[in-house]
C-alpha cells in the first residue's frame, strides 16, 4: 500500500498514526489473513475489497476508505487545540517561546494505491 499525502496530513499526523489507521482499516475489512502456521499476509480477497461497492452505486473500495479515514483524522487533528502533531512538537522543540499547541490548519489531500500482481495480491495467504 502506498499512501501519498500533502504536508497538511504530515504536519498533523505522524507516520505511526497513519500506520495505525491503515492497520485498523485493513483489519476491519478482512484484508489480512493468518496462515495455518500462524504467519500473516495479504488476503486473497484484497482485489475484491478494492472493488467493493457501497450505497448509491458509487465505487468505494478499500483504498478509497483508507484515504478517507486518513483525511478525516488529519482534518480533526488540524482543528484540535490540544492534540500536538508533528508540526507542533517540532515548533515546541525549536522555538519553545512560541508556546504552540494543537494542530496546524493546512491543505489536506490523500491518495492511496494498493499494488496487486496480475489482478491478485502479491503472495496471498488464505
């Protein structure tokens, strides 16, 4: 999975925050599977999850849901007066006299791509 995002996302969410969002969405969708030996991998139904449809006939696959969830989290963090994101922590470290708290309003755009091999996820585990 590739997550491309503008600085408004990265100023307000850490890489760990985004990894948590991606992990939660993948887990909730059933995009990961556990093998008989206890290993984990990509589910064979990943391609189907990318092409799933929801109300109104709109196509809203897993990649769209992940992008929307990251976007929403970044927007909420940017409006927070108490949650210090990466930008706030850096300002506090370099310019403590500024007394910066909370999020940073900025452009927020997220694009998510999920790579598959020949219409099937790479190295699927049932």
